[in-house]
């Protein structure tokens, strides 16, 4: 494998859907990575009451989340839509 995976700094917080999306470049393709806001709260031990707080908590955990996403990408653990879910029950 050993293909370089690069993450950008952009976040797409979908408060109504309860997700935070970020993306990576892998093998010339863009990979959408997602984590539920409930998972962010659980992992951080913090209450997340709005989209701004979700972004702050994500940034606090960014390094660990990107490491986890990198492992899932390398394992090609994509869902049916080609996305990577962190902490998703299907993973």
C-alpha cells in the first residue's frame, strides 16, 4: 500500500444530520471521511451544543481522527458510497 494520504484542513459540519465531514487525498482520489457529532462528544468527554463547538472539539481531536481515518483508508474500509466512517457501527 504505502500510498501517501493527505488530509486538508476543511470541515463540513452538518449540525442537522449530526456529522462532521473532512476529506483526504489518496491515490489521486478524494475520500470523504465522516464522524458523528455524538462520537466526537463521546471521545472528548465534552457536551457539544452547536456546530461551532463541534468544530472546536474536532480540532482538539484532529490528529487522532486523521490517524484513525488513515488506517481505515489503507484497509479500504469504505461504506457502500465510498466513504470512511469513524466510530460508525458498520465499521
